[in-house]
């Protein structure tokens, strides 16, 4: 692998990226770091005001940042094709990478559903990105080497998918349902690359995760987010094991930009997968299980109502 300086990612002036959920959290810092490369970065967000606030913040930190808002609601499957059509209308002829970052994390019951009747976390985090990939396929294929970068979670390591209850209709526990939705995303990311290779596609699929990313260790970006001195002081002991969201975005950014990254790889923080510089990690066996992945894929295509090849032929 070539050397990598996370503080100075390589130039990408001729490239175009989309970051879903780019207005907050890991997505915001991913967009900010990608903007430093000179690339055109679209922030996918259903809330125009929050996206505009994030864009203004990034521009205040990155001189000459090229940023646009893309209306995007992953909880409304019927709206996704229109969102991608907006890119066409803006003259975007190719997409060099999409970062599947946006997500919902609920801590307490009751169980909630999307407009399409899917459990909210599984429906948004996994099914929404599954469907979005289908509509982005032509733009990704038009790039020399398009990338799909799926942002997973450390929480997925301890979970297993219940293929008979993907939407937690029988047993809903928010934290477990969230972990399983992220596991579904990561399983999809690895399965997508296998299918892309089988189809002879130039597009690759990579999975990355931020490790342990705490608000209290995250630099302030007012008014997007503010970390008070008291919050930072209370979080300092945790810095031995985890990090802030700015650092958590670095494995994602490397997965997007590093020319040595290959499809089917997993990238995360160097120290126990929780903090530190980005590195390539072994893929956990349960995320690479082809039998589970094939059943998840078939169920997802049916629930979303798209062809199983997702348009990559």
C-alpha cells in the first residue's frame, strides 16, 4: 500500500461524490474532508435548511469548496429515482463514488415504520441505500472506476441477522435492531462487490466504519454541532479507546479516495477497530457468509421492488 496522509488526502478536482446524510455526524466530516480535494461533493439530505447550514460550515473551513445539496429521503423509496434524476438535470454525467452513510438510530420503543411500511432503521439504513444503488448504477458505471462505499458500524460485529424477522416485527429491541440494520448494510456492501466482479463491472464496492466516535471528542462545527468544554473534559478519559467523528470519517474518506483500495475490502481505525489512522481489516466471517447474503439480497430486492441485478449488467 502507498503511504496515506489522512490530513492531506490527494487531489480529486475532476471527480464528483455523493454523501448521503452529509449534513451531520460522520457524513458531515466525510463531506468536509472530501471537499478539501477539490471534488464536487453533493450532500444528500431530506432537510434543505440543515444541508445549507452544513454547506456554509464546510465553506468556512475549506476555501473554494464545491458543494451542492441533493434532496434525498431514504425512508421514501418512491422518491429516490427523482432524486437521482436531479443529478441528471444538473448535468452530472457520472458519479465517481457514493458514500452510503445516512442512518437512523433509535434508542427506545415504540417500533416505527417508513412511508413504505418497513421498520424505520432497517428500511432507511439498508433498504433505502439498496434502492438508491439501483438508480445510481448508470452514473457509477459511467465513471472510470466508480465506488460504492458503505458506512457500517462496530455494533454490527456482535449481531447476527434473523432472516425470518428482518424487520423486527416479532421481537423489537431498538439497539439490536439498529445493529442488525448496519450488519445488513455491511453484508450488502460485500455481496455487491462479489456481484459486480461476476458481472465484469468497473464499479467496486468497499465497506468502512468509523470505530468508536463520540460527540464529546468531536471538534465543534457551529451551528451544525457544538462540543462544549465541559463535554470535551468529560470525554477525555474515553480518548484512550475511542475518537471523535472527524477522525471517524477518515476510514470512509480513504475508502473513497485511495487508489490502492480494492473492492470487497473493509476499512476502519487502526487501534482495535475503535480509534486511530485508517487501515484495512479482515472481514468478519458472518459478514462474508454468501448464503446469508444471497437470502438478504433476494428479500431486499423483493421488498424494494427492483431487479436483483440493480442495473449493473
